[in-house]
């Protein structure tokens, strides 16, 4: 288990704790590329309240859409896109797509600050800036919103 407190005020969340689970690559699945064998969990502060995201065993993911499957921010992002919620001590809170995207960016920042591997830093930055561009170009932002609303990846991103 890693423990880390961010010093930056530019982030939506301050990551407190990360528990990295176990991910298995699926060789014969058409729609899913990975399955979680051991849960992943992240605890963070958001506007003064502590929340967590726990990705349970058997959750399936298609990997990082239009990016690299490096780190685990993309896995939390896939989970948020499917579930639309984060958990607090007493309740589950719905979130909007923009916050799910910002949480992915903040997790990528966490990953960048905790790796010395130059190739992984390069790939993480491609994922981060690809998402930032997609969030700010109306056509691409509309695609993200459609994914959020329909809970599926459009064919334009999978072909």
C-alpha cells in the first residue's frame, strides 16, 4: 500500500492512499481486455471530505481508450464511467463526467510523481494530455459525454 499526500492546489482531489490490486489480461475476450482479480482502491480528499473508489474483483475493462495501458488511472476512469459514483464513509455520491475525467488526470499526476521510468512517464503524459484535449474540444467532448451517457465506447474509438 502506498501513502502519498499531494501538495498541489490545482488538483480536484488529494490522494491519500492507493492499494494496487491484481489485473489479468484476457486473451480471448472480444469486449474486455482485462479483468480485476484482486480489488484496487484509492482514498482521497475532495472538498474536505474523504472518499474512496474500490474496483471489485471481476470488473472488466477494455483498457485505456485511445491511450496506453500504463499505470492504473485508466482503470479507475473506466470504473467511474461505468458506475458514476464515489464512496464516502456513510454514503455513495454520484459524480458527473467532468469530475471523473479530472479524477483520472489527478491519478495520472500521482503516478507521474511516483515513477522514475522515462517511457512510462511519456505514456502517462500522452494519456493525460490526450484526455485534456478531448475534454476541451467540443466534438471530442461530445464523444466523451456520449460514452458517459450510454456506458459504451462508440465504434469510432474502437476501430
